[in-house]
C-alpha cells in the first residue's frame, strides 16, 4: 500500500505538553495519595512517550505494565473492532490501577479495555488520556483525566503514529494530506 503524501502541522508544542503533564501528575497524586503502590497500565503503542513522562512526574511508588490493544492498524479510521495483542504481565485484583491512553477517539478501545480490567476486580480503576476527541465518540466512555481536548483531526507525534511514522515527533501535530 502506497501512502499518500502528507505534512504535519504542529498543534500542541512539547513545552505545552510537559506543563500539562506536571498538572495532571499533581491531580493523580491527590487521587492516589493513600496507596502503597499504583499500577500504571500503558496502552501500547501510542502511549509509551506519555506514560514515560507521566510516571517520571508522579511522586508515588509505581509499577508499570502494558497492554496492547488495536483498532486502527495502518488506517486513519478506527475499525471499531478492538483486539488485545498483548495482555498484562501482572495481576491487578485488589490493586489501584491507572490506565494511560494516548487518545480517546470513538471510545471503543477505552471502553473495551476498562471493561476487561474492571472484570479483574481492581481496588480502584482510573484512566487518563493525553488527547480526547469528543466529537468522534461512539462509545459511552470518558477518561478521568484528559490532557487536551482536540478537534476531529488525524494527529501524530509524541508516541502517536500514522502507519508507524512520526511517533518520535516531540509535539502533537495534525496530518495534512498534500497533492501527489
């Protein structure tokens, strides 16, 4: 499959992201102040940069685990079929858990993952998303914390990719397709 040519226009700068993560970390610390250890579950692959920066800002004892769920593949639109590609290594029953997602779009992935993890009987289950596109929501789900609400644009950068490109951009950018 040949990819259409595109450019990336910056939407949210690295500096703005860093400042927002500091604020979010303080809110999360307040919520989980009384826990011995917080299990931070990153949804791969898009959240890996966000989770790394977030856990470094948390003044809490954390354990990090990952779950990989997919509903996009190499497309710009969700297939709405959520597949679990990698499950957690550790158990979460009776534990305090924070799910870290890169972006909540249609909401199908977040709803599926929260349902799956909730069935494992954690003590407390909360979620955070770096980005939220409420205009695209199809499933009734909302993250407990959101970094930024964005319009219905296809975005890349800061761990988020387009067909495995642009994850390494230090900012969030909007994909704009150009003519051949």
